[in-house]
């Protein structure tokens, strides 16, 4: 993976979009449960009864904000944990980091659809 390539998972950039996305996923899963054997294999965090969206976002205010995008430690962790999952898939361990990165000005507007 080239060092100049960035992939942003912007799940937490906008509270309203976050809630709307999870609500739509929850509705889709509920609809799918009405068909077949009724079992839905899905991530339980999508279900409203298991969510506390306000608490999720409140925790962000307690995390340190880092200027710049030196993600070399993240990339190294990805390389260090890269392994075969099965016969056709590979993956790395998703680490959790406390810091929040403020996007540099050159990325202005990337969070707008």
C-alpha cells in the first residue's frame, strides 16, 4: 500500500449521518428477519436497542486530537498483523487508537457528499 494513499472510514464524522445510516441498516435487518428462517446474521451494534449514539460521540471529546497525518505506526501495525484468513482472504488486525486525527486543509470538503 503506497504511503500517499489514504482510506478514510468516516463513520463518526457527522452525528446525524451516523444515526441515519445505522437506522437504515437496522430497518433492513429487521425486514430481512421476516423472510426465510428469520435468522439474520448481522452486526448487533446496528440494532437501536443495543446502541447509545450519544455516549459513543461523547467519548470523542475526551480523546486527544493530533495535527497532521503521520500514520506510520498504523501502517506498521497493519503490516505486522497481515495474515491469511482462509483459502482466499487475507486481513490485518484492526487496532484501536485513542487519538483522533484532524484532517489537514488539503482534505477540506472530503466529508461532504
